[in-house]
């Protein structure tokens, strides 16, 4: 039990540290590398919880495919300080206001949420089975599954639009 607790504590520290480094690092390539380490440590959490299928899928999908996509788009955008257009004050003010509103909404949701009280009902189903997991994902969680796919599509379109070179009027 103490080995499990020690491993959990180390993985949690790595996850939190790399998550904060992802946000606060100024270099986007370093930020992407910290995100890869964060995703890998989350895979370790899945493996500790005896969810091998979810751990391997998390490692393949997030650490592999999505981070390759992130790094590709970062390299494609070629972010240089001298080429960067400075945002007007109105845009920065709108971003700060939107951030504060989002924080207030999330705080209100957190304060008004109620904990689940009572006994946990065991259904007896084995959620390690890919058949059961697929049935649960595509029956009970179909709408959130579709929302995530639309969100990823919009993010990819945004990346393409951001990386597109603007023609100068010279």
C-alpha cells in the first residue's frame, strides 16, 4: 500500500508541476513538451487505477497523435517576437473580462454542486471490456462524445486559419 501511495504522490507532483509549467512557460515548444510529460503522467494514473485500456488509449491518442499535431502547428506558425502583431487594448481587455466571467461561472458551478450521498451501486459489469466501454461511450455519453469531436474540428480549423500567412499590401 505504501508503494502505491508513494507512486501516486510522485505522479501527482509530476502532473501538477508540468501542468503549471505548460501554462507559464513562454516558449511554446517547451510548453508542448511539458504537456507531453503531463499526459504521460496521467497515463500512469490510469495504470495505477487498473484501467490499462484507458491508459494505453490516453498514451496513444493524447501523448502521440495530439501532441504531434500541436508540435506540427507550432513549427508551422513559426512564432517570432519581431513578427508578432501587438493586440489592441480592447482585445486584451475583452480577454481579461471573458476570463473573469468564466472564472465566476466555474466558481458558481463548484459552489452549487452537491456531493453524491449514499451507497455506491455496483452493477457487476466489467468496464475493462472494450465492448462494454464502447457501449457506454456511444449510448450513455453520445452527446458529450459528439461535442468533443466538434470542439476538436473547430480547433483544427482555427489552427489552419492562424497558421495561414497573410499577404502584405506592399
